[in-house]
C-alpha cells in the first residue's frame, strides 16, 4: 500500500514539473534582439523579444520625442538624442538603448567668423613717383575640374542634403528619402541642395 502511494506521488510530481518547465525555459531564453542601436532621423528599426510576437509584450519609450515605438515593436527615430525602448512581458522588462543622430544637421562646433575693429591707419606722406613697371600678363585661371566632370552623388530629398557615395551617413539614410544622381557640385547647389558637412570637409 505504501509503495502504491509513493508511486502516485511521484507521478503527480513529474506531471507538475512537466507543466512548469517549458515556461521557465522560455523565460530563461527571452532576450531583446538588440541591446543598443544607432539610427538616423526618420529611420526605423524592428525590435523583437525572443520568438514572441510583437503584440505579446507591452512596448514603451522613455522619450517619444527622440524615438517612438509601436505596439508591435517598430521603433521610429524622431530627433537627435537617446531613448530607452522597453518591452514588458510576464512582469519582466527588457530594454534597448537607441541613439538618434542627424548627419545633415549643421555642425554646432563651427563658429562664426568674428570681425574685430582695427586701429585706423595713420596717414603717411605720399611716396615719390617711381617708374611704372612694364605690365605683366596675368595667366588665365585654370577651370575647376568640378565644373566639367560629373560625379555620382547620393541625395536626401527630405533634408535637401547631397553626399558622396562613400559617406557613412548614406547607410543611415531612410530608403524612401535616398536618391542617386550624376551631376556636378555647382549644379547640385543651383538645385537647392547643400553639401554634407561630413564628406565635404
């Protein structure tokens, strides 16, 4: 009789363990697909919590003006700054630190040229006239190659900034705002575009 009772208790214990073990295992492996991310303004990023569907967890942003997040975990970069995206599932929180940059923003480190007044020059006596030297022939200026040769530029039609093809800001640019154009520097400026501060230093 005692042996039968022990066997019954053992079966119940195994059944309870089998019920809770998968949940514990799933909770143990849950992890945000990104712990940190850098986004260009207007860019998006899809965050996932393990194998869960986006709507199974609750998403929030520490600063919606910098980066907002949808109910399914899609992050949209709004303005320069840092925001923490949090996914809450089963009373546990998982985070991703998002840094938003704007490569097309005017460089704040550039200072304006300040003109300082100088002392008025003291008038001096007029020098005695000298022999006028023979006029020298000034060579004609060599045309700038940029005016003749065209170059492939990457345009951001949203911010009206154009970049060189190798510029790191191109990778961060939103695809819907990106255009490629064969043109010259002068033509781009005449069309209302401004050169990128990074690749046109």
